[in-house]
C-alpha cells in the first residue's frame, strides 16, 4: 500500500499525547494518525460519507448500469468537478 505525505498541525497537548502513545505502544506516530483517520471515517453516518454520493447512480433507471458503471461514475465525477 502506498502512502502520500501530508503535513498536519497539532496543538502541543495533542503532540504530547501522541508522543506518549507512540512510546507506550511502540507504534509510529504516522501509524497512530492513520488509524485515527480510519476510525473517524468508519464512524461517519452513511449520509455524510463522501463515497456515498455515487450511489445515487442507481436511481438513474439506466438498464446498462451493471455493465457501464465505471463510465457512469467517471461521468458523475467529471460533472461534479465542473460544478466545484
């Protein structure tokens, strides 16, 4: 699995707690932060999950959705980028 670099600013108390947890568990701070992000995202209500926006494609009544789902997702993403 590849990772992308991301710079994050923490409050001093957050950094101290993260340092202590890293020493206590023997895990890297990056690993602990990734796990925290995963937990946060998995706890989101479905309606707040950004990935759920593509599910409305099922309401399109397109008969070939199962065969052409990738193309429809690509079209939806392109359309959203034009509106952003």
